[in-house]
C-alpha cells in the first residue's frame, strides 16, 4: 500500500521543488500543481499532487506521529 505525505515548498526551480518533509529535503516534481514557496503539498511517488493548507498538513503529520508509536 502506498500513502501520500505532506511537505512544505522551500525552493522552486521550473517543474521541480525542494520540499521539507519531516526535516528531510526532497526533490519533488510539481508540474501537476502550481504551488508557491511556503505552500504545503501532498506528495505521492515523487510528485506533488495537491496544494493543501497548513492545518491539513499538521493533521496529517499528527496522524503519522500517532501511527509511528505502534
């Protein structure tokens, strides 16, 4: 099963972005969405698939934190 995660856009270079995901900087393809620096995106398989708000990103991170306790 694959799941998506959220991250914050830190730098954009054409169709690629540096995204902070739990403190790790990942290269993410953003050609499917139109994010700005500082936006949060939902990431799946190396692609940003949706721009989300900070509250949604925080909720997802809390769910991952809770799951990791088991």
